[in-house]
C-alpha cells in the first residue's frame, strides 16, 4: 500500500546531485528533511565523471576519484541500500529492486545517471565495466583499439587512451565533420586514426561513446519521459511533470522548458536547488526554481605529441588551447571538487561502541554474572548449541543493527545465528525472532519490519529452514538517525541433531586446524565509523558475511560419511575472536594439548591488516585481549597456543597487528575445525575451496616449556593461502 505518511524519502541513485545533497546534509544537519531517508545505489561509491579521462590516462588512481557514498550516508543519518533498481511503481509508491523486496516511499528523488546508447562495442557506461576492460587491454596491445562516437566525450577518451597507450593503434569511428578543426589537427598529430563510421563496421576491441540514454525502467514506469533520450521531464522545481512527490536531476532528467544536454556540469549545479526543495516539499514550504545556464564551460583534457598533459577550454563555439596551463586549471578544479567530500564531519567525537557481534558482553563480566547467579554450568558448557533430548539442537543469537539496511541486517543476523548449529554439524530447521523496532510512526515500523523479515527469509529458506514465529517490541530509548539503526534482532534457531554431532572439544594431537573464511570484520566496521575503511573493502566484507556457509556443512558431512573419525572438533568464530574461541576448544579438550598457529597462513579480509597496523580496533577488542594469556608459558608448561611464522618472521608492528587480528570480534565469522591431515588435504584440494590451513595440534610435555621456537612449521603442511592475507 502507498506510504503517504510519515516521511520516507528515497534517493534513487548515487549520482553527482545526490552526492552533493548528502554532503549538504552532513555540513548542515538542520537542512536534512525529517523522517527516514534511504539512498539506493548499485555500489557504495560513485566515480566523479570529470576525472574519468584522467583516470583512463593514468593521472589518477580509482580511489582518488571515488566518492564514498557509505561514509556520506553515515554522516548525514541516511540509510544505505546497495541494490540494483529495476523499476518504480508510481501507484503503489514503491521503488522496485532486484532480488529483494521493494522500498515504499512518500517522496522519491531520482538521480540514476544515464547509460550509453545501444550499438556495437562495449559501452563506456556503466563506467566500472569499461574501466575493468581497459585494465585488461594491455594484453591485446598489438591489436588496434576502436572508439565509436562523435561527441566531446569520445574525443577526450581517445586523448586519454593515447597517453595510456603511446604506441598502440587507436581508431576513432565518427560522423564526418563532427570534430572541430583544432581538435581534428591535434588528433592527427597524436596518430589517432579518424575513420567515418559509415564506411567501417566496428570489430573491436573498443568502446562505444555514443551519447547518454536514461535507464529503460524509467521509460516503463509511466512517468513522463523524453521520447528520444528517455530522460524524465521535470518542472523548474525539479519535480517530475504531474508528480509533485517525485524529483529528478542529472543525466536521467531534463527541465522541460529549458532542456540541457546530459552533463555533470548541470548535475552539480542542480544539487543546491534539489536539496532545498526536498526539505521544503516535506514541510509544505515554497519551492525554488532552477535556471540552468545556457552554456557550460567545458575543459577537455588531452596530451601533447611529446607526452605532456594539456587541455582545451570550450565555450559554445569558442576554443582555447591546447595549453598545459588549461590542464593545470582543470586539475585544480577537479581536485577541489573532490576535496569537498573530505570535509564531511566524523560520526561522533571520541571512541564509539561497535555494533553487530562486537556488541557482545565481554567474557569476564559474563562469567562473573553466571557464577553469581549460580549458573556456572552454563558458562562451562562447551558446545555452541544446546541439546534438546536426543533429536534437536537449539541456539540463540542476535545483535543491534550492524548496518543501516534493514533487509541486509536481517539476513546477516540469520546467517550469524545459524552458524552455531552449523558448528555442530546440524542444519537449521526453524527459527523464531524477537525484533525490537524504533519508536516511530506505525507506517514506518511496518516498512522496517517487513524489510527485516524478508531479509531473515532470504537467509533461512535456501537452507530449507522456516521462520515459524516470534515477537515484536517497540524500543523506549530515543530513536537514532537513521531510524534503521534502531532495529535489534534476536533469533532462536533449531535443527535436527545429527547422529554424531560435532563437538567443540575433542581436539587430538596431529589434528590440522582449518578456517573457512578470512578474519577482520570487527576492525573494518570499527574503522568505518572513523571514515578510515575503503568502501571497496567494506563491500568485500559484507559480500563475505552475506554468503551462507551451510554448503560447507554439507561438504564436511560428505567427507565424514567416508571417515567418521576425520573431524574431531568444530566451532564458529564470533565475538570473542579466533584466539578466544580456540581457547574454548582447548579447554574442552585434553589438558595435554597445545596448538601451533602459523601466523603467515591466518587470512585477513582486504584492508583489515593495514587498519590493525594503524591501531584501529573494535570496542570489544580490549576485553578480548585477555585471550593473549594463551600465548604465555606458565609454571614450566608451554603456552597453550604458540604463534610461529615461516621465513624471517614479523617486524614488531606487524606482529602486534597479527595479535590484534587474533582477538578481533567477528560477525558472520568463519568455522574453525580440527581434523585429520587426510581430511584437511581433501578440503584444501577441492575446487574453489574456502578453507585455510592455519595450524596444527600437538601433545604438550614438561620438556616443551620453551618449544615456541623449536617446533618446525613443516608440521603444518603447505599453507592454503600465505598471509596474513590482506590483498
């Protein structure tokens, strides 16, 4: 049903207009519209179009021209949903998304950019696909590279490619007489072949730069669109004609009475009016009109025949250049634009408490409370799930919302809770949920609950599990901004007890220790609150966390059927970190065992090890450091865990980072298992194996008190992935 009240503003697309709107709300929170605001984009960052040619030419790295949308959303109090937009239902007021439920809105702003018109060769847009193709283009350096297009964008890409590939044959297929004479002369001097596109069929490899066209789903929405380009037609207020609750800006839209060609210049200038009108519309105030300038100054980057950067300035029919000083001018303008986004303030002053499983109570107060309550046996119970008679296992888990996307947060919570049963060798059969919603209007609570429940189902149903019931609560604390961070989900999960449940205890001398996925989610999310995590690293972590590990359980069960004694012990690594959970395995096993960990084989998520070296850490990490005691020998006995490393070892900074990685709390973390060498080899040799061999279990003796340097790493066997792996 349409969500007419209260306010839910959905920003569709992370183009330049929306990025600047978010920045405005970061710098001026009082200008942010009231209610829930959600940005939907296919990626967590967007590339600044003005610097794309410089990226192609090699002047910039991709990270230098990427606007971090996740960081902007965090600072502006805006929920972020990473999803592909597939349509908009105007009647139901819903934005339709690929492979997940639609988002209901009371207001919608569309800034989704444009794609390249259909035709031969690879399209220049989406930019990410084209850039990836260019990165691989060096493999075909002897093959001519073709560009199809007659506009300034095609010219600039051709000039950028000449600097990228000084010797490669470049062919520009264009309409005759479409290129200004001065540019024509420059292209010829750079040995860029100019071929009329009417006389040659493109054969590639190459790129198609044939003008911008709005996404097809806009034309199918029933909204008024330009027949030629598919762009939304708007009022000067940027409201779509006939739809006052829907705004549009950028390459996907045009002011009906003052149409301008699609260009980042106009998208940037429209942002101020869009930001004002989104707030004014939500409050019933008067709207401003945007009056785009008649002409826009265009700075066209290029290269001289000698290989030096230069540029042209174009204003209507007037051309200046090429000159190096125009390039320096363009570079200064572009860098100043990007520097604006670095001004977004931090999320808060001082250390901030982490969310997800890092919100778990530390081990020490938990143990003390259980003892005081006369429930010490609960804390000493070694297993990840409780046995309900002979047939069923049960566990419970949950945490405050880790991210602002309620659907994805529901999915992550379900996968995290399921891992307790997976660690016992069981499959999840059913679950019950307790969901606490922020105190807000009923319509928004309905939307948040629906998204969360859909996320839970997306994780349970592929496992063959069902959500069979639960309970909802309304929080009594002040609702945060965004509202989605006020969600808390707890789950009770149940599964059939296997004939031979995997135990946390049971490690044996000679067992190999295997880890199912890299570590580092705790530090990545902790550093993200300080704006220090690269968006692509956080995306990588979320992709891993959102991948179910139930197929791994099926893989292990198949091997156990061949050898029931192959797997001796298993647990899941969550809030207490690898070292804390390994300590639980040792405590539940024989007292005469110790573990040798190969520090070079412990895998880390991209970016995690670097952040640990920079001394970022989860708020739960200080409490988890008590597990470092396992590394210290005592009373003539060797340490329970010996941290070794092949090769020349680690410098002090790297060693400290490795210690921190061992206690980093994990959300949707890996399975950790002890198994026979034969089983380990079988797992590591499987196709697309997720497993990492990280250590070996050895028998302890009184003579081994100083064995930390004497145990040969050859006992570990070959490492699946040398590390700490942090690409």
